[in-house]
C-alpha cells in the first residue's frame, strides 16, 4: 500500500485523553488527542476513516487498524488488531508512566501502512492510602470559608469547602491554586467547591466585597423624583426628593408598594435590600403656613389642596400672648387681637398661597384706688405677663390703714402688696381711719 499517506497532530488535555487519527492515505497516519476527562490508568483513542488514497483514488479495501503502545519513544510492543473500528479505550495503564502510541492501517489485500506520527500521554502519579495531602483554605474580610486553615487529608479522598459571605457582602472570587474558579456571585449567595481524588496539596482562597442595593424611583405625570436610579452600599442611606410641577401637588408616595403619604421627600436608611419608590401627583395648589414664637398655626407647613377647594387655618397664641398680626400673601388681614385666637379660610383655591402669624406678649391692668386719708401707688398700671408688681399704701398724717382688699378679698391692714406671676388684671383698694 505504498500509495497511501496519513498526517495530523496530537495534544494531551486531561488524564482521560482522546486520540484522533485523521487518515488521508494508507502509507502513513496522523494522530491527535481531543477533549476528554481524566480517569486512572486508561486512555481513550479515536480516529477518522480515510476515504481515498493520497492520489485521490477511492479507498474501498480498508479492513482495519492496529494500535501500537510503548513506554519509550519509537519503541512499541506487538500491535493490537482492533478491526475496522474508529475508537478504542486502552486500560490497565500504570500511574505515573509516559506512554507512546502509533497506529497502522491494513487492507483486505494484506497491505499495511507505516506508523502514524507518534503521540504520548503521561498518566498522573496515583495517590496511595499511605500518602497525605494538605489543603490550605483562607477567606478575606466580609465572609468565611469552612473548613478554614490547613487540613491534612489522606491521598485519594475528597474534601468540600463552603464559602459564605457576611450580611451585606457577596463572594467576589474563589481561587484554587491561584486560578479563579468563580467570580462575582450575585445576590449574596454562597459557593461550594470540592477537591476529588486528592493526589497533591492545594490552596483555596475566597474574597468578598460590599454589596450595593438598587433603588428605583419613578414619578407619574405632574412631578419628578431625584435621583430616579441609585445604587447604595450596604447600611448606607439615600434621600429621594419628590417635587410636584407647577399647578400640581404630591398625591401619594408608595415605597415598596406601601403608602408613605403625600411626602415631599423620603429617606432610605440602613440599606440591606433593593427598594422601589413611586410618586403620583394631582392637579392642585400649595398653602404654606408659618407661625412665629409664642403661638401656633394649624395646619403648619406646606399643605396640598385641590383646585376649587377651601382650607381653614387656626391661629392660637400661647398663654400670656396675643395675636399680633396675620399676613396672607404678604398682606396683613388682622392685627392686635386682644384675646383669643383667629381663623382664616382660603376659598375656591385657584393658586398657591402663604399665611403667617406673629404674636406679642400681653399686658395686664392693675387698678389701685385709695379712700380718704391716704394714697396708693402706683394708682393705675400695666404689667407684663408673668411679671411682678408691688403697690404701696401710705396713710396721711394722723391716719392709719384700716384695710386693703385685693380683687374684693381683704388682705389686712398691710402697707404694701405684691402681685406675682401676673396672668390677669387685678384691683386693689385701701381705706384709712
């Protein structure tokens, strides 16, 4: 069969290797390893069937193949007649040994090709029951690996490792013997890795990173939310501003599907999950109410009100104070109200408004009178709320004080009387003998 030829190449990938023989003619053969998975002391071989001689003549008399194996390059034992097959698994190989392979083809006429190109495969050294291996496991900040540290194991056994991120962290990478086997596991999930049929020492290391959580905020017609899309690290905070357009008001803000009210801002704090916010708006106006010290206005702050509606505000001074002024949209509508509070109603709303109130401290009248035969000073005075005021009773020459009454009640023939913590008007009268 001098008119046939084979050629090709060969690559060892794993312990269970595949030998691919691409046959182009009958004179020589070419072998190559393909993809496979390792398994102790065997190798799987495969090759394709030639269709023509090297000169293009159809090949119709191919009968089979012989496989030659040796432990020295170019030196083979007796060939194994495989028949007309395209693959063969050779078992019984020794661990820790390099084997060399070649194939010949033969025809039904008795012609035999030369050897194919040689390929080799080295089987790994097998671990024995008496050998030991170590696996050193370590974890960075933000998580753990179990078991951790250095573990001594018998050869041939398996060992599993569990990588667990802490709350708010994720597995950034797991490396085995310095090569990454996984990266960036989302959702804070853990990871496990198993060393099988240990034949050598290994390392496994895990690193972690702080998780970020997604805040998605949306706004309906008539307003906006800022920021609309944000990523915030674990335990961080983020404020969302809700702003109605002119002529609109915040109708409702839903956070994770639950109402937070018609608020103008919302703050996510101590984040440990993703969140959503949705703001809706309605046509309407805003009334902004404010009050100075020593009194109140209700409702206070910015209040949304729909077009055409009415809104009433109640202004109440603290004890000892009075309403000094009420100003609506910059114009005074009431001032110096001597007692009690005040109310104001916006009717048929058609725009935004402001209302503000100020307060003043009250004065109380102390009226002092003296009968014939003496004097009382001061005779008529005004005193501030919560202050004190003393009146002095003086008889004329040859006279003496007969009695002093305060608010109609006798306090005796005293030469003076002091009002303290004044919170109302009073009267004092003195008579003489």
